[in-house]
């Protein structure tokens, strides 16, 4: 039987975080001075593989490996290889900042990863460094090239749009994606964790504003026939003359909770039932204490679906209701 929550939504997509650590410090994701988890609190590769196997047995057809930055975790490639062999898994995806793709892109593709998302918030080296605090843009561009050479079915760029940081670059980022045959999605910033660099309400720019800016350069048409693989929060458009898709993820201006089909598992094994709520279930406890962990984890996951909230309650004008940073959430 599929996983169905109390609002009738089928949950067939799980985002599985393998680490809270990252080699960048993006201003919308985490504080500059981060205290990362003790390694003993993070799930082992074996525990992560067991969770993936259990979710797929419960009808989940799409797994996305996230972080932090998943490729800084020793053993991530082994996990991808193990998950890539699961019967019933239609899509194995990875979200990355791209810095390690020159080294790992081909091995990731060979492990069975179908799609890859790469964060790219600016094409200006100085601004990229400002947004990531010490990132090297060329390293990420090299990672994108390595991913193209590796032959993934789809490569998508992700950009968190901030009004006074990078919103003016949106047309250039779109043109880069179109020229390279890549998809791109623009994300309204989500109020997760307390940050000092900027006020979230002051930096908010809506998807409609971004689409209007892009429309000054390209004729956009909505993508009406979405495949099961695209049953996520993004609403896609296409520029006339190009096959690439331009997505908008709009948690504030165009709430997508009614069609939510996903849950997240943090690197510590906490099953997050909603990105914008604290409803969660501890799976690590069962994994480490039970004599029959797979069966008990299965039962706990099934029961948890009845506690998945109807929607998030993000409010840009208040202190963040969710104090965990995005690197803790797992993408």
C-alpha cells in the first residue's frame, strides 16, 4: 500500500540528508560560524541505506540525496550505488553545490543517479563569493561542465533569489541555462534559522516579479503537461525556441502545500513531515535500539503519515518559527 497522509496526499518522494556539513556557507542557508553535529549523532551509511530500502518498499519511487553538501560525506558514493540497485526506485537524484562534481560526476552517474540539481546563485565571481562567503565560482562552473559530460538525464540549476543580492542577475542566469541546455529554478527564500546578514522580508522577491523580468527577454509559455517526475513544488515555464524549463518555487506567493508529495529525513534520522513545521518522528532511535529495525521503522513511518500537517505557516515578518537551518533540514 502507498503512503497516504490524512489529507489524501500520496507520499512517493523522500529527501534523505547524509550530512549537515558543507564546504560553503551560503548566507540564506546557515550562519558563518557553524557548530556541526557530532559524528556519532549522524546516521551511518548502513542506516541510511536501510531507510532508503524501507521507503522504496513502502511505495516511494523517488529518492533525493541531500546535505549540507552530500559529497563532503565519506561513503556517499557507496550509498548511491546501493540505492541505485533498489527495485521499484524510478528516480535517484542528488542536490549539490557543485564544488566536488569535477571529481565525482562520472561515478555518481555510474551509480545510477538520474538527475542532479546544482546550486548557482550568481555568475559574478565577487558576488558568488559574497553569497557563499568564500566560494569559487569557477569551481562550480567546472562542476556543471563535468555533470554535462557525465550524461545525466536532466541537470537543473537552483537559485535562491534575493532582491538586493542577485535578483538583477535572473535574466543572465536564465540565458546561461538556456545556452547550456540546462533547467533552472528560482526559489523564494524560506525563513529557516536565524540569520544576521539580511532581513528576509526586505530581501523577498516574488516569483511573479522574477517571471516578469525574464519575460522582458524571452516569450514564456507555461508547461501544462507535467510528468510524475515533475510532481514537485516548482511551476515550470519554457522560453520560446528552447527545450530547457524555467521553474519557480513559491512557498510564499503561490503556496503549493495542497499537492505536497514528499517528506524529509535529516542526517540524524529525524523524519520531517513538513519543511515549515516541527512535526517529526525519530527514526534513529528505532534503528539503533530495535532487534528488528526495518519492521519497526516501517511501522513508525506508516503511522507518522497521519501527523503530516496540511500546510506550512511561513511568515517573513516574524522571527523564524523554525530555528533549524536549511543545512539541518536536508535541502
